[in-house]
C-alpha cells in the first residue's frame, strides 16, 4: 500500500512537470511560429506593392507590346497587367461614386501598366533603377509607386522582427528559469536517495543517469504535447481565419516542431544535470536546509 501511494506521488510529479514545461514550450513555439512567418508576411506585403507605368496617348500597339514583353521578361516583375483608359475610368467611377467624364466632357485618365514586384526588388533603391530603365522606353509618360508606403512597410517589418527576437531571448531565459525550478523540485524530493547512493560508492555518472533520463522523458512528452496543442490550435483557428493556412504549411510547422522538441530536450537535460550535480555536491547537513 505504501509503495502504491509513492508510485502515485511520483506520477503526479511527472505530470505536473510535463504540464509546466509544456506551457513554457508553448510560448516558445508561438514565438518561433511568428519568427518563421515574419519573413513570409514581409514577402507577401512587398509582393502587393505595385509600380504604375502611365502610358502616353501617342503610344502605338507595337510599342505597347514591346514594352510589356520587356517588363514581363524582367526579373523584378511578378505580374504585369494592362489597364486601358476606359477601365481606369470605370475603376475611378466606382471608387468615387460619380463619373468624372460627365462634367469634364473627356476621359482624364491614361492607359497604364501595373507591375506587381518580386519581393526582392521591393525597395526604393531597386525601384529607382527600375524607374529609370522603364521611363527611358518609348511611349512611357511617367513611372510611379508609393514611396512612403514602402518605407513604412520596411520600417515596421524591421521593428517587428527586432521585437520578436527580443521576446524570444526573454522567453528563453524565463523558460530556462521556470523549467529549472520545476525539475529542481522533482529532484529535491529525492535528494536523500541521491546522498545514499553516493555513500555506498556509486559513481556520479551512474547516479545521474536515471534522473537525466527521466527528465529527458519529461522534455520529450512536454514537446509532443506542445506540438499537438499548436497543431490543433491552428486547425481550429483556420475555421475562423483562413489566412492561418500559411502557418500550417510543412515548411513552417515542421521547423517549429523541431525547435520545440530540441529546446524541450535541451533545457530539461541541462537543468536535470545541473540540479543533480548541485545536490551531489552537498554534505549531509546541508540537505536538511535546502
């Protein structure tokens, strides 16, 4: 009966340690998920940037065809679409709720080519070179893009990335402290067992082995539990926010699971080693006042 109660107590400590470690790993997993998707989000925002090539009234079909083929063949171009004067008027009429040509008695808009950029070229330095190259072509009236918006996007992306890195470092420190304290408590209950094994001449490596193995199991179990929570959390989130599908892609979710597993095993193993060595160095009298 005594053995059965003891076994239940050890199981309870194991479960408690797993839950505590899982909560910490969950925070780390979320930050890792955000860090890995920050680059994708950055590329997505940059790819939404467009360069508008306003065309002259006098441009010929041949000139337009040559210009468009040249742009589409360029490495900076993701998509190039033609917008006629009539389409531009329709879009503006829809946006304004009134037709400007009715009181101007002519269509004030020009035909244009809208270029969606590849993310690597969505920076002002590259766009200045692209602008000069396109503006030199026949039939081009003007080349424009949202310079201020691009600066804001790039600035905000750098700020978010920096904040996430700082948060990741803080969470790593907090996680190490919390998991270390949790493991220390599980080993604390058996500190006299450690001392007894040391008294009978057992090597420190022999004494450490079962404690480190047990805590590695805690790390593994916690990591698996954390991965399950993240996976099902994303599945539930997809029902309400379809854009979360990018977070569940294998190239994102697999590295996140790998990070969670690695950190779970690393921290629990290191903390167990540190705690066992700490108690092994203590003398008999010190064990009563820990």
